[in-house]
C-alpha cells in the first residue's frame, strides 16, 4: 500500500471527533503499516528462500503472520462493535411517551391517522420533516394503522429524535460516516493480511484467524474496555 494512502488515512482519523472511532482507525492504520513494511519484508525473505518448497514457504509465511492474528481479530471486532454501538445509542434515545389514559390525546391521534391514511410511502417521507411531535408520535405508535413501512418509520423516528434531542441526528450521522471509514480501512488491512498468508478469500481468512486464536473472549473484553474508556 502506498505511503500517500497511509498519510491520507491518518489525516482523516485525526479529524474524527468520536475518540473510540478515532483511536480504532489510528490503530488499524498502524497495524496496516506494520504489515506492509515489517511483515511483508519477512514474508518476502521466506519466499526467496530456495531451500523451501512452495508448500514450505506458505507454511512458514503463515507462521509469521499468525503472530499478529489477535491484532487483526481485535481490529475487526472494534469496527463491528463501534457500528453496533451507534445503533444502540440511537435506539436508547428517549422520545416523549404517550399517556394511554389521555382520552383527548387519543382522539387527536385518531384524527391525525385519518389525515395521513392512504398516502404513499414517498408522500409520507416527504411530509415527515414538516411534521409536529403529535404527527410523529402517531406514526411511531402504530405504523401499521397508516401503512407506514420500516423505512418511513425510521425517517419518522430520526425526525422525532432531532426534535427531542436537537443536534443528535447530525452527531449520529457523523459517527456513522466515521465508522464506515473505519470498516473500509479494516477491510483493506485484512485483505493485505490475507494476501501475505496466501489466504484466497474471507472464509479462509476467518478460519485461519479462528485457528490461531481459538478463545477470543479476552479480545472481546479488551474491545469493550477500549470503547467504554475512550
């Protein structure tokens, strides 16, 4: 991998506000640099060894990269868990609760349903940014009564979150974009790792990693600690 790629990735990482994502991306870049420099040189020496058969070269190269298996597993776990944490954070955001004993409120919500029933999903999604909390609550309370699909419900919840927690949707979207960059960088790094060991696909790579680190609970615990303490 070229040095401009690493320099660009480091600049991108430095601009990420979420500390856990920033640290994970920085760590992934550093691991990729090491693989591209130190580990690749060791593997190249093995492949130049005329005393080894092709199978022997592959075996010895995999022994070399095997020492870094836990680091690759940790990087993949971090990328996955950080993506999950963003969605967990969004799901945990509290929205105004419906008072089931409020008869007047129930009547108002029924009137809202009458107003928006029969609209297409596209029409509903176009109207949602202009809707009041009452309309949004009505959609979220019983989407099936107005025929709202999962995408429309998600758009309604996003707008309801913004009204209840101003600025949060922009924060979550920025974190999603940062996690997407992390996922891409992790995929590029793991591809380079697999190529060094002549592992032909993701299935072979996963099998190799799982064989090298059978019990990964300590890595999972470390990942949770890193995310929590960031």
